[in-house]
C-alpha cells in the first residue's frame, strides 16, 4: 500500500502505535485518520489504545527508560 491509498483495517491497526506516537509520515497519518473516521471498529480500538497509553503515562511517568 502506498501512503496515499486508503487504509484497510489491518493496515490501520498495524500502524496504530506509530499513529498514536505521531511517528507516521503525514500522508500515512492522513490515511489512518480517514480510516478511523469511517470504521467504527477500528476507531474503538484506537480509543482503547489511547486510554491504555494515557494510563501507562499516568502510572509510570516518574520512571524513565534506561538509556
């Protein structure tokens, strides 16, 4: 899939962490955002991953990963 084509569910979900962390190219982020607007199932999975990330951040924000 090129970054300008629409995403499938599998493609969107396989890149959900990159999208959450804003580590996608702009065109890929746009494709994923468009898919999430059109697909309730993937949007729900994305919201769940957002909540997990926020929870981890709240509970582990004082500890830094080793460098």
